[in-house]
């Protein structure tokens, strides 16, 4: 019997929007916060590159992808929303990308 699960993927930037590097220790705190709350976290330490445009400016970014699979509950969605808001501010980002989708674990 499968339980309803949800996967959250967070792209954490390796630089602030002004181009300064984000300290590795700070990214470690972001990973650890998910671990401490949900009991598990997966992250890809290699950098994922991306580009996006905001108000006529093109941003070239490098990210780490953070993944956590949890029960699909309102409480967990709310916590991720609060996490996004908090880390968007800490990392001084215009936006912080969080994706979620339902999954089945066999």
C-alpha cells in the first residue's frame, strides 16, 4: 500500500543577486534545517547553471538542488513555504525557486 507523498525541490543559489558568493557554511545551514525538520535531505552539491531575466537584466546563476520526500500534508506544505520565505530573505534573492509534486514510493 502506498502513502501519499510529496517531493519538494529547492534551488539554492551559490551567489547573491549582486554576484557575491554565498558562503558554503550558509548553504550547509539551509540543508541542515530541512534535515532537522524532516529527518532526511538529499542535495546535489554539483552546481546547476541557469539564466533568468528580471526587469530587463539577465542573471546567470549557479544552484544546488535540494530534495526532500515527505508526507503530502498541509502542515508540510506550510513549513516549506515558510522555509522558502526565510531563505529567500537570508540569501537576499529576488526569488527562490521551490517545486513540488506528488510521488509514489514503491
